[in-house]
DNA sequence: CCAACTAATGACCTCAAAGTCATTTCTCTT
DNA sequence: AAGAGAAATGACTTTGAGGTCATTAGTTGG
């Protein structure tokens, strides 16, 4: 029984990832302010002091968490959209449906909620989110829209504003669920919303057909 | 020279309002966690201890702030919308424009941002916001939509989801400005967004055969 | 005009969680 | 295998803001 099991191991390379992974859970569960670094440490299987070998401060750890989640959840969406060849009218339903069912693993909306909450305290956080998430999506979408306009498939107008018209309802719907849960009588069914809004917005974006002037009920 | 100026005055009735007013500013500027009650007190012209005569805890004060802002900024919007007699096609542009220019006084979006951020720590806050803001607006809108559908002015579909289609882009646009400021190249111009999205969504909501809806009911 | 009442004060307490560091113990090099 | 080097520990310090309370002093009723 001289089999001495070590009290701990050196895991210089593995630790940062494990700590970030633990931190994601704790932050998502409690929010930034209420998250205790001792909890993060415990969940990562280390001790609070150890965290400080890898992250100088709580803020630093949070930044790392945001960048990690952003990085792991964005490539898939972006590549899928960028690889798509076809009209916006075909892409929009696909895009919104994908956003509806899943949104990664539920950690993205939770993180988004936190970033919104803490962005006043840490403005660089908002910047990370903007540059890595929002800006990319808007660039992609407005590019596609401008394209569609050039081909006469889409009415004239500001492409960025149209991009908001497309994604806004989904963003709002997800925020609704994140904030109020699914219990509210107004909670939108996300797949339904995605399908219906896709149909609605595609119609709304269609150019005026010659000889078919836009007339809605007065 | 017996003119004794008092060190302080009793203002039992005025204090709560002044404290809330000061608290709005401080909370909006720093967020809940970073807001110091001593700052609130100073700005209200009192001393920290005084706050506790009127509010038991920091959370209580925050709740009061939310309710105050909600109460003062909601009646106007709701009454205006409710008094409106006309088709949705006319109401939507007006509604979105009103939301765009001002959104009250800029404190509502800031507050909304805070509520989003702190709602995990204080779930009842989310509930206040839901019941007094979100629910009311959605009820109003989806009612109008159902109405329009009954009159054959609007395509069939889930009225709540349509309500999200209408307000989602504006909500998202305001959040964008609140989070990323107006510097981003993607920052939407809110009046433009309002006008363009109103046009887009009204078109998208129009029924297939204008003037001849399939299931028209007198 | 005085006394009971209480709004307001400000010095104080508390306490939890961020952050530190001397020490231990594993691991890598030679 | 030994000792240099650094990963990990855990007990410790710090801090700063929320919250308390005995006391002071405007206010008001009789």
C-alpha cells in the first residue's frame, strides 16, 4: 500500500480550458456579480488560488468565457450561411429556423443576456460581442440583401435596416424566453415564429410586380 | 441675525420621490451592482441612512425605480395606441415612429437593459417588466391584429407571432444602440428603420387577394 | 410655547468575496 | 536520482459597500 496517489497533478495545459468550462456554467447560472470564484474553482476541481495563476482577475476570466463561447458557436452558423447558394427567399426560412431550434446549446442566449447586463461595467465586453457576433451576422445578411436588390429580387431600401427586419423578431423572441420563460401566455413558439416571420418578411421584401401595385386595405 | 438656517428639513412626502429620481440616474449610469447607495443618497441631497427610512434594501429601491419608470412612460403609449381608430396599416408606422424617436426619454431602454441583466438575480423584476410593459403591448397589438384578420385586412396566422414581427426589429435596434452606441457601422438609424420596417411589415401582412380574402366574415 | 414625535444624521458594524503569498508537492531535466 | 523549477495549495489579508442605531434636531399638536 505504498501506492501513493498524488494530492494533485500538474496540468498546465488542461487547466485553463477546464476553468473556463466551469466558469461558463457558474456565470450562466448566477450572472457575473453573483458568481463566486470559489464556486468556479470547486467545479473545476481546483482551489481558488489556482485560478489566479491563469487569470489575473474575475473580469479577465469573464472575458475569456465570452470569447470561448463566441468562438465555439459562431463558425458553424457563419459557414452554413456563407456556403448557401440561392435566393434570400430560400435562405431566410432556413436561417431563422436554425436560429429557433437550438441557438447553439442555450448557452449563447444566456451569455448574451449577461453581456447585455454587464456591458456598462465592462464596455470592452460589448465590443467583443459586437465584433464577433453582431457585426458578422449583419455584414453577411446586408450583403445578401444588397445582392438581391441588384438582381431585382428585393425592394430598394437600406440593407442594414432590412437585416434588422429579418432577425429582429427572432432576437426578441429568444430574449423573451430567456427573460420570462415559456410560461407567459405571450411566449412565442420559436419555430412557429421563425416560419411565420420568414414568410411575412419575404413577402414584405418582394419588389412591386409590374402591373401588380401594392394595395392593402385602407 | 437670528436667521437660523436649519441643517436639514423634514420632507416626509417629498423624499421618496427625490430618492427614486436620484436612484434612477445612478442605476442607469452604473448598473445595479456597481451603483452605490451612498451616491444615490448624495444625489438626493440626503445621507445614506436616510434611504433606509423609505426603502428596506437596495433591491427594494431598485424595484421602486423600475415601477416608477414603467408607470410614468407607459400610460402615454398605451392610451395613444388604444385611442387610435383605424387600420393596422395606418397604426404601425405611427407606433414604430413613436418608439423610434425618444422611447420616452432614453431611460426606458437603459432600464430595460438593466432589467435584462439583473433578472436572473431578481426574477420578480422580470415579472414586473413582463406584466407592466411586455404583456400590455403584446396584448394590445395582437388584439389589433386579430381584429384586422377578422376584417380580412391581414393574412391568417398567429397574432402573437405577428406582434413579434412588428416590434422585434425596433426592440433589437434600440438594444443595439444601447449596447454598442451609434459608432458602429451597422448601427441602424432608428427613424429610418421604423419607417422602412413599417412599410415592409404592412406589405408582408397583407392578405393574398386584396379585397377578396378567402374566408371573409361580415 | 413647550413637549412629544419622528425625520434625519453620521459614525459604526459586518461580512462576504476578491485577491495574496509563503509553503508544499509534483514533474521535468540532466 | 536529485534538485531546480513551477503548479497547486490553503490560510491569510483586504476592502468596500450594504446595512444598523443611538443621538440630534426640525416639526407639530395641544
